[in-house]
C-alpha cells in the first residue's frame, strides 16, 4: 500500500517557498520536541534556494531548534565544493551559513576522491549513521523534480536505477543533466523517510508531476514514482505553484491548503 501524497498549491513561487518553509520549520520543532534530534536530507538544484533562504529569516531563525538538526544531501554533482554547480555550495550560501546548525552535524557528500564511486562508498557510512539516529528513517527528505521526471540524481532509464536495494548511495555517470558525474542516494534510501517533501515550480515541471502522481506506474520513465515513504506512518507532501500544479491536472480535491 502506498501512501496518499498531500498536494499544496500556491499561486506563485514566492508563496510556495514561504508555505514550504512554514511546513519545514513546524516539522523540525515538533520532531525535536518529540525525540531531541532531526535528520534533514537537502535537495539540490535551484528551486530549494528560496526555501532555504526563507528558513534563515525570522521567525524561523529564532523559532527552530537548529542545534539539534543533522544535515545530509540527497545528491551532489561531482565537482569541487567551490564550483558554482555544487549543491553543497548552494545550500551553504543560501542556508547553512545563516543558521546555527553545528558544523559537525553537516555532512556534505565528498567530491575530492578520484571517482564518484569511491565517494558513494564513503558517504554510505554517513548515511547509515544518520539513519540510525532516527531508528532507520530520516525525519525529512526534501526533493525537487526535473522536467524529465528525474529526482535527486536518479534519471529516467539510467542504469543507476537498477542499484540493488542494499546499496544506500550510488555513483551516477553520464547524467543527462550536467554535470555528468554525480553521487545520489538511491530511491530506496530516499524513501526511508518519515516525511518526503517535493518542491516544484514552473509550467515545465507540470508533465513530470502529473505523470509521477497520476500516470500509470512506470518507475523507469518517472523515477520519482520510486520515492515511497513507509506506509502507513510515512508522509509525502508536494508544494507546487499553480503552473506546475494546474497543468499537471493535480487532483485539487486533495489540496487542503489552497492559498
Ligand atoms: C540536482 C538536483 C535535481 C533537481 C532537479 C530540479 O542536483 O540537479 O538534485 O534533482 O532537484 O533537477 O532542479 P531545479 O530545482 O533547478 O529545477
């Protein structure tokens, strides 16, 4: 049994980012209150930048117990951290430099090893340790989606999709979205989440969102379909703007929070 995603539609990108920030901040507060820690998996790409920036603003900067948050990444481009394409750099500049998450609780994917395969093997240990903090689940996994339906660095029809279930982190070669070399948590690992939050804006994402949510099961063509938090306790929420949600034929009946 897969869980029923919640779809939250907002008129435009700015309002979506604010709504997502409110959701994330509240979730961190609740789970830290309940168990004293929070494990957060960050998304890359451009869309989450707005969410991350809002989390550094008040009231979230003061309200959220940042000192109890542990951070890993869902994927990384295999470039130096100083590279403009680095997901670590984007999160550091827009978010991590501006909130008091202890540096030794931030675990970037290493990109200095000779190959992404070596980095994937090393990072798997960090992922395992982070999962153990949450009895086998991340508290929150934030993901984006590409117009082609990829999520993290899991691309349609890519050999990396066939990684065996016991592998937590996979090296990705020849990614269709540059840079070509990447490291990604597998779909099975990204699914080990108490909550998965997809964030997407813009008409170019509409087809992928519709196919992922409402199309026939085709997890090779639409890899985001592979992301399935554990039922019944797992949650999945999509924050989309009207363009991404409207053209996607998203079932507005499940939109309980239309702004
Ligand atoms: C990456 C991301 C990727 C991203 C989507 C959407 O490293 O490229 O992890 O999965 O989330 O490509 O990217 P945008 O947010 O830039 O549209």
